[in-house]
C-alpha cells in the first residue's frame, strides 16, 4: 500500500472540504458583517429564552408582540427570533434583558395561554463579555499550539530536523480546525446552526485528538528512522504510516462508536456538539495519515521548488 | 519481576475495592481505632453541573473602568459578602468563585427563579440610619440625606462613586421629582409627605454596625432583629436615641427606605433590637441587608443562565443511555477484534471507569456536559493506549517471539508513543485550564479538568492494569500456546 505516493491527491481532497468552508465563512462575513461564523448568544451577547407551554400554544406573532410590548430603549428586545422547540415549546432569542423583564414576559405569557409556562433555559449575556471570551480562546489555542510545537521538537530530537515534525503536527491540527469551522459555516447557512460555547469545546477536543493521533504516527517514523537508515525517506515514512494504519482506524472507530451513539440517542441539546465532534475526529484521523506524514516528505524533498515548474508545463 | 507483578495486582485490587466503596456510597467515614473518633468523614456525592441538574449560573463583573485596578483581595471580600447574602436566602450548595481579575462566577443548583437571587446579588447597598423625626416616609420611598460618601475613609473610590445621590442643598429638580411622587403614590401612611427635597440627617452608616442576628420576639409568633454597634457607633447612637425617644429612625439602603422603626427607648449599651411585624423571612431579609450592606467592589451581572430541571433530567437520561450504548459497542469491538487481550482491555476499561468515578467523587469535581465530552475523549485515549500496545504485541508475535518476550517488548515499544501523545494532551489541558480559570469560562475549565484527569487515569490503567491482568491470565492458564486467542 502506498499512501505517500498519492499525497497531492489527499491534499486536494482536504482542499475540496476546506475551500468551500472558507467561501461560506467569507460569504457570512460579507453578507452580515459579523465575522465568519453565526455566533450564539454566548459569544455575541443577547438573551435566549426557552419556554414550554402547558396551555394553548401561542403563535409566534403573539410572542413577538409581547416582546415588542416590553421593549425599552435600554433593552430593545423587539423583533425576537422565534423557533419552535418540539411541539409545545419555543426558543426565543433577543437582545439582552434582565430578570425583571423576563418575569414580566413570563407573567404575560401565562395570562395569554391560560396555563403554566415552564422555563427550560434562560440565558442573558451582555455583549461585551462574548468578544473577550472569543479573543481569549484564540490566544489559548495559539499558546497551546506553540507549546505542543516545542514539546514535539524536544521529543523528536533524536531524528533529523525535529522542528519539521512539530510544524507538520500543527499544520495538521490547523487543517482540522479549518475543516470544523468550514463545516460549521455550511451548517450555519443551511440549518441555521450557531457557534456556541459547546462548539468551542468541540473545537478544543478536536485539537487534542488531532495532535494525539499525529504523534502516534510520527512516533513510528521516529522509531523506523533509526532502524531503516539506508531506506529512502519517502519509503520509510510510507512504511510507518501503513504500520500504524490498523491502530489509527481502530482508535478512530472506538471514539466514533461512542459519538454515533451520542448523536443518535443523546438528545437534542448535545446533538450539534456531537456532530461537530464526529466531523473533527474523522478529520483528525484523516490529517494524521494523509496530511501530516506527507508534509514531512514534501519538506524533506523540498518539492515546492518544482511546484511552479510543473504548473508551467501543464 | 513476578514479585513486583504480584505487588501491582494487590495494589490494583485494593484500589478497586476502595473505589467501589466510594462509588456506591454517598458518604464515607473511617474511624480512628484508638479513640473511636472519625478519622475521615467525607461527603462523596457526585456533583452534577448546572447544565445537567438545572439551576442558575450568574457571572458578575466588577463595575469599574479598568479591571487591572481591582484589588484581588477586595474582590475576594466582595465574593464572601455576596456569598453570605445569598446563603442567607436559604439556598444550599452555592458555589461562588472569583475568576481572573474582576469576575465572580456564582452557581445556584436547583434555582429557577433567577430574579430573587440576582436582585440580591446586585444590591450595591449603602446602608444609612436616617433621622425621620416624627413623620417617617413610607417604606420604598427615596430619600435625600446629608451623608457624604467621601467622608467614609474605609470605602474605596469605586464604592463611593456608585451611590448617585449627592447632597442637594437647594431644590434641584431631580431629587425632588423622585422623592415626592413616590411618597404620594404609596397608599397609607405618611400623609405629611413634607416639602420637596427635604434633606434628612444621617445618624450613622452601616459601617458602624457590629453583629446582626434574628431572634424570636417577646411577643408570640413574631421575630425581631438584634444588633450590636461598633465602638465608633455606640456613642453617636446613644446620644441620638437618648434625645429622640418616640421618633422614627429609618433604615435606608441605597437611598431607599427599607424599614422605619420607632425608637422605644435610648440605646446606650451598644446593643438593641428592632421590633416590628416581622416573620422569619422578612426578619432574615432585613438582617441580611443590615449585615452585608456595602461591597468593597461594585459588581454588575454580565451573564445569567437558568437551566430548567426538565431539560437537565432529559439530557442526563439520554446521555447516559447513549454513553452506555457507545461503551457497549466499544467493548464488543475490542473483544471481537483483539480476542483475549481485547477482553482484558475491556476489564481494564471497567477498572478505568471505576477509578475515575472514585476520583471524581473524592476530589469533588463537577460533572457537566462539556466535562462529559472531555471524559468521552479520554475514554477514547484509554482505548487507544491499549490498541497501540496490542498492535505492537501482535507484531512481535508475528516476528516469532515467545509470548513473554512479546508482551514485554509490546509494552516497551508502545510506551514512547503513549507518553508523547498523552503529554501533548496534558499540555493542552493545562493551558485551557489556565485560560478557562482566568476568564470565567467554566465550560473550558470543566472540559480540561475532566480530560486531564481521564488521561492520567488512562495511562495508569493501560500501562499497569492491563499488563497485570494479562500476566495474571497467562501465568495461570496455559493459553499462550493458542495464537488464535490473540487474533493471529
């Protein structure tokens, strides 16, 4: 089995997923001016009220009217976004509001529907904090990437050019982050999914898994590099990838089994999260086999020197 | 070799017995045999996150221009005061932590009425005792007092800036407009709503108040609030009450009258009681306001989330079912693919689950949905360590080594990859934890704790437990002669 030989095909497959994702992100940014992803209220600020009605289910128009009625210049909660939740509940998003406003709204809903109104979830986030958390998360991921790069550099000091291994692992990690962000952007477009703090957790999980997976493959290269000193680099890397293939697939399968079970039976509140994890874990395994190791070969052969020549011929 | 292996087996067995004990009980007690007193008495209830069990989470932030100027110890005092305030509301299991320079995360399990709690958190509270003469303003009305916040040396700049009212020497429009209509609007009492913008005299502030407690009153069924004064306040209060018996002394919080008791007799000894038509609850509420009036750092609520118990219970039931199905498939897969070692790995996985639950309960970590995600990932990594070892084991067997050599080589060759991959995960966990802690991002924090803990336990089970089990089986049953048991 020769995986490394077709490396440019695998790079192309990655690009076929990542490029459309980036296009969707740019589209979202240019059309709304609010960044590449549709953000949930945890990040952009706002309030989310999920209510269940025991009495008659009010129409979305009735709820919208109530919100407009309680809207004030300090809390402009008019024109909320209302989505049905099951068959007797609504999920309502609006500008941030305080608890007093929420109580008056609920009381008004209760009178309108002649029945109990149960709050499933009420969140209100002021706009300032979201931006700060997003920025801090970005910095944390950046710091983690640098720390991992340094660690791999150190752990692979017995082979030639250890810095390449760290860099390739980080590139593979970024690949997975972009795949996840891109898929999220597409889902945001088609299904109106929003990136919330659980999404952030999913991205963090994917980063952890991706690097973990890549290091296992690289470990085999490290070991083989000292055994097969006379074999050329490309063959040795390919041999290592094939040797770890069973393990890569089996490990991925076991994680995927659990995630599939969670996606199918785990309930609505975590489905979005689990699906993003599935995408990311799959991408993590893909990138450790088909991107990280091939990048080492491309680097070893310094193939970028021939990229433009090839294009000129074609 | 054999001896150390037996030692490990004993250690593992003891650990499992202890873990099962912790896992299955909600409280553990170890008696000291010498004096019959409990040596260890620990509540080991599993703590579920608010996203699972339902409740209120509120994120408070210092209401100042620059967070860097907030003194960490002042913030911590604020946290303690707030915690006392909400504790006094009778809510159990509150957790309140400072996060970074200027945030406080408060969690109230089981609370669905966020307004009461958040209101109590948000009171900035300047407490004054105001001379009302013989005609008190009704409870709830706004008063203008002659108290100047800057006079109080103990308060920080931030606090003194917070109360808005300034002394109004002449009839400036604003205080007048707020004082009179409210007084008139309130039904009953205060027929003489006095002239607009009357400036009342502040006798003393909450800073002079010592202890406050609620006690059963001398009259049946009523409660009263007993208080003591600090030495700074005793003289002032004695002088004032001596000359004003029969008049009203209003308790004013943030320029609003919260109670207007009448002075029955002079209070000269530095302690007295407030009597009135109090129930336990109203007496407690007033006592709380008296006790924890002012905060060293003013705070505002920036995020508030209420999860209803129905959503939580539903999530738990479904997630547990899903997790069980997922694990069952993993166990089956391992057994079918790796045969005997797979079954042993499954046993190690069960050990892993038992140990992790024990650590969770002992340390008191909170299990939240993101935490569960971290845990699932760590299960994946625990399985991965076993997969790595067994793949190596198979390779060594194929290369013609005998079983004993293959097991030892399999472990030693798989170790660098297990070590490096898990180390990088731990590095990520530490950075995420620091970040989550500093910014009050509890989701990120919970995730990193669970994942980090899971990785550590999985290292132990994969490297030591699996190996001990495998040797136990192989040494006692001559299965080594059957390569099919190893999936070859």
